[in-house]
C-alpha cells in the first residue's frame, strides 16, 4: 500500500509544479502575458472583453492549482480546478486553431484524470494529515 501512496505523491508533484511554474512566471510579467494573449486572440471570434479578464485571472488560477497539488491540500478541488483550466485552454486553442497545443492540453487532462481516479492513495498530503491518516 505504501508504494501506491508514494507513487501517487510522485505523480502529483510534477503536474503541481507545472501549474505552479506557469502561474508564477506569468504573474511576474502579468501585463506582458495579458497583452500577448489578448493580441493572440485578436482575430478569433472571442471578444477581447472576455479574453482580457481571462488572461489576468488565469495565472492566479494556475498558481493556486499548483499550490493545492504540491501540498495535497484540497487535492480533489485542485484537480477539478486544473480540469476547468485545461477545458478553457482547449476551447481557446480551438478558437485560434492551435491544434498542436490541444494535444498537450489533452495530456494534462488525462494526467489529472489519473490523479482523480487514484485519489484514495493521496496519503502524503495535507488532506491526509487533516483526516488523521
């Protein structure tokens, strides 16, 4: 059983670090990131009135997802938040016909699905400590 729990930790940490890194780097250059994303979607059917606020919120959601997955605090909610982010990114990529980006995003979705499926092995986490395990 401990091997599965350790394996779950080793699976949770890389994707948590990926979300954390995406969010942190983008927050540090938020105006540049936002302007770039808004420009990238300039010719899509999505109005900039939606793209601009999304570009300002996305890095904070990524950072939060990363923190939740790295610490194992509210892991289930962190996974669901990650899915929602990925779904939004897949939709956005489709709107600007960035099909190669969708492949990577689908990998993230599959990875998060695996974490969700094996959530019962989430022993090395804040969640487990709060439950007294």
